[in-house]
C-alpha cells in the first residue's frame, strides 16, 4: 500500500502499456492522420526536469512543405517520471497521459499551445 506522501511508482514497461492503452482510446481520425510519427516513452527530458510531460519532436503538418522524403519519423515523446511525479494514482495517471497525447498530437496538426489552452488541452 502506498502512502500519500510517496510518489506513484510504475516501471517503464507498465507505463508504456498505459500509454498504448490511452493511444488505443483516441479517436481513429486523430490517429489515422499521423504520418511518419512514432511514439516513444522516455524516463525524463534531457535536462532532467520533471516539468515537461511530453514533447512533439518534428515538423507540424502545416510546415511539412520543408519535409523531405526519407526523413526520420517525427517523435511524440511521453516522459514517465514527470507523469508519475504529477499523479497520485493510476486513474489520474491515465487522464494525464491522455491529455499529453492529445496535446502532442495536436502539435503535429499545427495547433499551438495558445489554441490548446483555449480548448482546455494545455
């Protein structure tokens, strides 16, 4: 049993399964448009901070005129440790992963943080 003051713990594999589950629950039209994008789970951002939950690393669809053939896939990165630090239990974690996925996928479609904030996804 976990104490309220201890952080929520989940190993990399279990966290990755939750990410896949949440991806499966996203609307097909949101996922089907993702061209040359891979989803990656990493423990934490390069700077080691726990502030960033996810990252879209690539060119938005709206900027892909600069995109060459044979480019490496864009990456949507979900950071495990910041999510665990922000959440008290699995339900909260699932909600946060879901929001992070929608947020980063929206960046792929060229939706910026200001608009995401207006829509309630920031």
